C-alpha cells in the first residue's frame, strides 16, 4: 500500500497517471468515434437502426455500392486535384514569402506577423469574403484579371463547372499560405548562418547555395509541412460549404464534403462512414510520413 | 613577396568604428596570428579578408590583386570556422569535395582528391561518416581538410581550437603548424589565446578596440612590448605593474611600503612624470628577506607541481612564478630579486613604452 502510494506520488505510477489522463481523453473523444465510424462502414444503417450499435453486418457492401456510384471517380479526382493544387500553391507561395522575409529588411518581422491574419480567420468567413471577390458580375478578382487583359469577358467562377473547384482552391491557397510561410520561416532560421558563409567561400553562388544547402537542410521541415498540409486540406470543409456547396452538379465536390452530404443530407450514414474510412487511411499514411520526417531532423 | 595587404582598412557598424585604419602586410608562406581580447576587431578583420564583411574604407589585396569589391567566392581563400561549419547533411567525403563539385570537377577526380587529402589528415576511414558521427577533433580535421583540398591562396582560421578540450588543443596546435609548413601556405589565424599566438605564429598582431597595438615576431613582442596593453596581454601570468615617479636625473625608485628601492634604469622623462614599472612574474625570484631588492609578505601560493605562483600582500599585488616547489606559506616575509635589464618602463598617462 505504501509502495503503491509512493509510486503514485513520485515514480512510475505518477508517469502513468500523466500519460493516462490525455490518453483517456483521446480514447473517449477520438478513438471511440473513430472505431464506431469504421464499424458503421461495414453495417447496414438506416434511420431506424441509427440508435442501436448492433446492426446487420454487410461486409464491403457499402464500399462496393459507393464505388459503383457514377459520381465516385469524378469526386475522387476532384479531391486529388484539390489536394495537389492546394498543397503545391500553399507551399510554393509560402516558401517564396518565407525566403522574401528572410532577407530581413526593416519591418520584415511585422509584415510576416500580419500575414498570419489569413490563417486566424474562420474558413466560413474566408469563404464569404471570397464569394464576393470571385463573384461573376461585380467581383474584384474578375476586375483585376480583366484590367490585366488576362480575360475578356466575366468568368463565373463559382457556377461554371470548369472553374468551380478552382475557386475553392484559390481561396484555400490564400488561407493556408501564411501557415506554410511561418513553418518554413522557422526552418530557414534554424539553418546556421556559417554554413552559407562556408559554402560561399567554397565558391557556391546564390542558386547553388539554395539547392545544396537550403533545400537539403529543410528536408524534414518540408516533409512535415507537406504531410500536415495533406491532413489540413483533407479537413477543409468550410470553404466548400461557403463557396460552392460542391456544385454545380458535383463539379467541385470532394470526398470530405461528399461524406457530410451523404451522412447528414441524404442520411446514408453507412456510405458517409465508408468515405471517411478511406480518408482515414490516407491521413494515417500522411501521419506516418509526418512522424518520420520530424524524427529525421538533420542538425549538426 | 607580400601575399595579403590591408591598406587603410576601416569598418563601421552604424556608428561603431570596428576597424580603425588597419595597415598590415603579410608575407607569402608566413603564419600570422591576430590576437586580442574579445571585441577587438580581430574576427572582423579576418572576415573582411574573406569577404564575409564589407569594409567601409581602404583596400585589401590578395596575391597582388585588389579584392575589396570581390565576393567571397572569387577571393580564393579557405576558412576554418570556430563552429567548423561542416555541412551536416553531407558525408565527410561530400564535405571535402563540395568546393570541387561547385567548380565542376569530375566525380572520379573529386574522389581521388578526397582520398589524397584524407590520407594526410588521418580521415581515410571516416570518409563515409556524417559530421554528427564524428568527435570534436575529427570534425576539426574535416574542417581543415576541406580548406586544404582547394589549395587556396590563403588559409583563414577563426578561433578553430576553442571548442576542443585542453589536451587536444595543444595537440592540434602542433598539427596545424606542421600542416602549414608542409603546404607552404599563407595562414591568418585569429585567436584570443596569446599562448596559441606565441607558439604557432611567425608574426603576431596584437589588436585592441579596432587598432593594431603592436605587431612583430612573438619573442620581440614578449621582450619589447610597445605599450602597457601588449605587455599585460602577452605572457602568462600577466606582467606586474608598479606605479612610480621619475626623479632627478631620470632615476626611478619603487616603494612597496618597505622603503624606496632605486632601479638602475635611465628614463627619458621629465622629473615628476608618473610612470609604470613592469616586471614579469617569471623575472622575479624569491630570496631571504634581507637578500632581495624588495621585501614583501606572502599573501598566498598556488602550486601546479612544476611551478609555484606566489602572490604578495603588497599594493599593488605582485605575482612571482618560481619553478620547483617553494616552502613558503602565506604570511611569510620574503625578499624579491630581479635583474634591472628585465624591467620595462611605461608612461602612466599614454601607457607607451619609455
């Protein structure tokens, strides 16, 4: 009894308590719903069986039906486009900005801080703002493109099937760029300055230094950022809800929005769960990559 | 032939004047140490030579070519950094051959050059390791090999030994000097450690507050310091200074409280001028109280086995270094003997040698 007490106060028991509390929290609020979701994707669920946990087991029936739906592959394609374009846009713009602010001109840190404003804003608000910007007849975006002679007539970004998905991508890039920039700035500033001096003395010009010092030294930061970007982008729901609602005719529908639509609009909870499970698998892979990148930090 | 010439070099950081009219010429093949307390400008001078700092005025030339406006990569100098600045994501071999790769040397040629240099610096077995897998001494060797492989016009060292432990430091001191002699290189070596400067260099440059206080051969600096600062900085433990006043006929007497003692030195200064008498601790010898020229009480003693450091309870406190062990304890009265030829005299106002 006494040993148990001392272990709880200062010892193994105390450590277990410290880990136990957040672990219990995670299990109850994340783990169980996750398991419930996976189980549900293998069951037949309707409005009447929604309240019970024991439901008819149907195996991969939900998945088969899902894949057989005509909109399945287009939506998966949109999801892939959304992921690739958003991550590429956010990363490239973020890296360009991070390099720009790295020059450390007067006021650089202030300006960099201001950029974070976009990331602090709720997705629905950002969506509403971009609704106005992208508006077909009075939008600023069209105005700018027209004045630059990029387009001749108005583009109806949100209702034209060709552009609907891209209107959400543009808003999402705007939303995520600053987060990329901040993480990349941190990565840049952790590269010791004397490495650049050594490389400069070794005869390397600015571009060579970027390719042989900056990029390899940023490898773990970039790996972590891309996998975080993948997770955040797969979570991006608000912008779809605010800008296109997945329309027109699924032209801008993506997996995460479709899952919500199936579950809470069409009340087909089993198929909604099945999509979520597919997304969980993708996110899991990204998480493994993320953990590996952060573990492989190269530091002298 | 002069390999490196600084003429009238000035450097400002905003209003701070870091280098003040530096004139310095370095012979080809010589080993020059820049030494001084931290903040004296020695590193700034070295970095200006490398091109990592832009100088505000004056000119720098390397091997006859004015390089003031050239970027570091066009100056053909190699630098060993205090932190070594090894590329952490590259193996030892890649670190060594980075400069060759940048200059478009073929892969086979790079491999051969790396093998050759590694053999001379004892890195042959480590070529495929990463810097994080090396000890401090090995990293130091990689940093030097990276400089050697380029065969540059000059080697610049920025306190390269300060991250090593004492024993390794003494060893690397000899190794760097031997390497310099073998390569016939021109080396500029920055250090705050006067022992490194004295033991390694052919030519020592003592700096303070952006000014060269004195330069010359190490032993000349020791024997004839140009001012009080150099006298106190070169030599360990530091020189003792006793205030005194010039009397009739240029005579100088010192008084440690036991009566005035006249020194056999003639000082060319007006009567009444205040001066500082400098005597190195190793030039003072302990005697019986009556036999020496000065009498003092012992404040405390420190012995390292081979040498004994004795501090006196006088104003100012004097330090005496004796070889061997002395049976003196604090409170003992001792005599201090010295040769007048080893006495230095400095002006108390200007601190210049008289």
